[in-house]
C-alpha cells in the first residue's frame, strides 16, 4: 500500500516537472 502512495507521489512530481518545463 505504501509503495502505491510513493509511486503515485512520484508520478505527480513527474507531471509537475513536465508541466513546469512545458
């Protein structure tokens, strides 16, 4: 369960980074 939360947070960060760059 915790792994899912960490993975979700990582994906969220990825989206934020891509949105910031784009």
